[in-house]
């Protein structure tokens, strides 16, 4: 039976802010007051390390890592249903050492009780369980600590965002503290390499605390929390101040114990592990939850997040006594949504507030193949869009809001589906030389995603119109399909170039025009994988007579449907107001395809796949790459010089 008596005020507050307190008002009964038998076996027989939360002398939570002496399992045991014992290796610099000494030496009786919380994660199976309670005793045994805990809260936990890894013991570690700042000054910040470490992480352990008031303590006693947070590498972002971390909240079990603790006691800790080199970054700080518009002002399209302003941190190298098995890689969770950047990270992007309610109407559909089409939308507002940027649309009004589901094995992406999608703009009316009017028309060339909610709905409409009302493909406005435009984003654009940048020369207008003509054009290499050609279509269609002479472009295109892609490319070239200096290399398993390009464009055909050795033969000032992640990684191996990647994942 649970030792809890309901949700404390912080948990109730955050549940209500997110709109599901009623659905989970009695879910506190899922948290048991002792360790079930399967949990006891789990901790004893399955785990090489256990992250735990403890408090320091200032009452700040820190997330430590307790591990077996040699990275082996069997170092934890549970003698009774309310007890978990650990004979743990704790390296110099781990916060547990100092926190344990503080509680043991405290003259304040209330501080001698040492609270603790932990989580066990089996990374090979995504199984995890949490516990909380207090420390009964800590004794040193040689280089180890014997820690006996009394457990009064235990719960099996959601596995959704755990990255599967094959971890093996790595006993010969040499832990060394590289950075340590336990009390950061107001002007302090993380070093660039620590920020890069955070942005490369896909796993973090989140510690929290609930400090009960005297009034609430009898029913909701003080306790700690420990949780796992996971996503794609870089899902935790660092603000420009270099000390505030932004942790997005993904759809979970809706209990909100961690965010509830933070809502009541504005403190949190994070520990970032590296499973390849054993480094650990521990941080602690003040924490605040942001919901709705305040969250979106920090991280657009993210409805809930936690900001942690670091007040102390420790970085230890070569500490974790387990590592990812050589020759294996991480298996990302399909539940993890794409990484979202902070608003301040997107200087060239524009986000529209919900009060602006900028809408766009579907006006035309062009089907290129069974799974490739261009959807054109008309917006009554004049928008500033740079070729290569993307449009973010909210399809909630069209599809309805998604209903809550805890797990969805048949379609994991649906769990965090906010109906918001991003596509690169392949054409925009404002790029035309004779653009006029007050509105903006923009086209999105997109691929049908198998199981995709939004693309599935759009292609269903297109196919039905083709069958019964083909005239509505040319003018789709009678359908009345309006969607909200969230923003225009992206910096995968042609860099502005001044052919005489840095020069301090006074010339006449005629001399200036002559000097521009005589300067050699910039050599650019564009590499596109499939529908990754889209931003290049935008760049080509926007080239004007004043800029065409500045570029000499080689496009390398890998595609299974060369006829379709070359037709799109031809349309983009025809939309340009000046002849484009362009050479195209097409790699395809389809040997026979027509050359629909203008005669001014040189076309070269290749069979098979693009290789990095082929790419390395080209000289270019800058290489632009757009395609799936694996494609981008393969083709850019060995490329020397500046490479710009579109990202391709939204």
C-alpha cells in the first residue's frame, strides 16, 4: 500500500496547469510504500549503476552516480521490502561524498536525516524503476561506501525515451575532476566545451526536492526525486547566458512528480553521462517550470519546459565504470520528438504569436508521383522569407488536437504529436521579380511519410480530388482548408556576398559594375538526397540578374526518381530571372530518364550511390548538404572546408 496520502500542492498545481489533474487525481496510489519483489530483484541483479539524488549543505539537490566496484552487477541488495543496500564505488568529485559528510557532521538534528531518491535504468531493455526514502547508514569499507537506505516510495516508470545501449564493464577508470565550481558567481558561465558536451547528450538524470512547510509536513513530508530524461542528442539546450539549461517536457505518464517538486521547491539537478568515454557533468541550480505561451517564448512550439539556472557544477572525466560496447551504437527511441531550438538560437527566424493568428489557405496541389507533391498556400500577410527557409504550420484546426496516449507501439510518433509540422519552402511569390500585392503565396514540396498524420491527410485529399474533382487541384481554395502559420525559420540560405568585401576603394558606378563583372563567381557545391533538393529549388528560383553572376553552382543529386526531380529543377530554373551557371550530376539506380533541363545546364548521369571520394574531387568555397542524416554523414566524409547542413529533421 502506498505511503502517500495524495499529491502535494506542487504536483497538483503543475497537473492543473497542463490540464489533466482530473485524469490523474487518484494516480498517486500507483506509488507503493515499499519495494515490490520484482523491483528488489531488478536492483540486485540487473544494474551496473544507479543515479541518486541527495542534498548539499545549502539544500540544493545533486544527482550522483553510484556504481559497482568494477562496473559489474550484484553490488546492490534488498534484504527486506523497505530496504535497499548498496556497496558502491564513489569517485572523487561525486557530490554524494560531501553531502554524506555534511549530514553526518551536522549539529542540527533535522539535518542529520539524509534524504535520498534513485532510479534504476536497464539500458538494454528500457526497463526502469524509481525509489525514494532516507539513508539509514553510510560506512566506508576500503575504497567503497556501504549505503543502507530505507525506502517508502517505489514505482515502475515509463520507458519511452530511453536510448537502448549495450553497456559492458569498464573497470580500469581514472576519474579526474576537470572543472569544479560549486558556487558560480553571478557572471559565471559554462565553458564552450561543456556546452558542447550538453548538446551532444541524449540522456540526463534529473534530481528534484520537495521541502514541506510545517503545515504540510504531517501529510506530505519532505522528500527527493530522481528521474530519467531522454531524447535525441541536443534535446537539452543552453541559453546564451551560458548557465541556464532548458529541458523540454515530453508526454509521459502525467504524474508530474519531478515537475511537481520543482513547482513547489524551485531547485533541480542534472547529471549528463557519456557512455563512450565515461565523462560526467553534474549541475545544480534554481529551476522554474514554464507552460504555454511563456514556454513557447523560450522554445517555440514547446508547450512545457523547465529552465535550470546553474549555481554549481562539476565535470569529471573517465569516471563511469561502464561503457558502450565497442562496435555497437545507440538505438534511439522512436518516441523522442525532433530537437527544438531556442528562439534565441534562431536569429534569422520569425515566430508569430498566437494573438497574431496568421492563417494560410490551401490554394493548389500538384501531384508529382504517388508520394511526392507540392502544396501551395496563400497567406493574406506580406511575409519576409529568405530562399532556403522553412514554414511551420499548425494543423490542429484541420485535424483536431491529438488525444493523450501513454504508449503507442504501432505509431510512437503520435504520442508527442502537436500537429505542428515544418517544411522547406520550395517557392515563394515574394521572390518573383514582379512581385506585388499585399499577400504571400508559398509552395511546399513534400514527401508522403508512411503513417504520417499530416502528410497522410494531405495526400488523401489530393488523391480523392484527382479521382473525382481534378479541377480542384488547380484551385483548391473552395475546400476552405485553413491552417495557422506558426513561423518562418532556418538559416540554410545562401550567404550574402559582397565581391569586394573588405576593400576600401572609391569608384564610380561604371567602374563598380565593371569590377563586379570581372570578379570570378563563387564556386558552390550543392548535394541533395531525394526531396532534400527542396531548398535548392528555392535558391535557384530566386536568383536574379544582380546575383546570378556571383555563383557557379554544381548540384549533385541522389534520387530514385530522376524524371520527377529534374522536372522540379527545370521549373525552378525557369522561375529565375536570369541564366544560372549550373552543372548537375544525377546519381540513380534508374538508368533511363529524360533530360528536361534547359540547354544552358550541363547534365551528367551516374549509376549507383554518391560517394565521398566523388565529392572530394570538387573544389568549392562552401558545400551545402540536404538529405537524411545518414546520407549527409556519408557524403561529407573527408570534405575539407566549410560545410552547411540543412538538418532535414523537424
